[in-house]
């Protein structure tokens, strides 16, 4: 099982590498607004493939043109390095 990150480690990662993300209820959270509904669905499909290859799956909520991603390591009970890596991949897919 991966080690949980400290609040300071998470804050530093958000500040330096993941400025679009915030911590809510011990999860990394980011919403991405797409131009169209289908663009949002394509983003979800891309992230799903990434997550499957990592065997680390985010919660994804689709609301018309906005997709909200929630990333945490459930088995560890919080945020780990794996979550930071997945968040960076999501940022790349969203850009």
C-alpha cells in the first residue's frame, strides 16, 4: 500500500504542479469545462484509458459540459503519490 502524503507535501504539489486542483474531503478535485458535451465525454474516455493502464481509477462526474474528477487512494485512506501522478495525467489530457 502506498504511503499517505502529508498536508505540506500535498500543498507543495498543488502549488508547484497542480494549480487547477484543490483538496476536498481528503481527495484531489478538479472540474474541467469542455466546449461541448461530446468533448467532455472524449476526455472521460481518455482518462478512463489512462486510469486503467495505471490500475488507479478516479471518480468522474459528468454534468453537461463539465467533468469533475476526484482522485484519492481509497485503500490508503487519502492522497498518495499515485494520486498526484494521475492528476498530472488528467491535466495533460484536459489541455
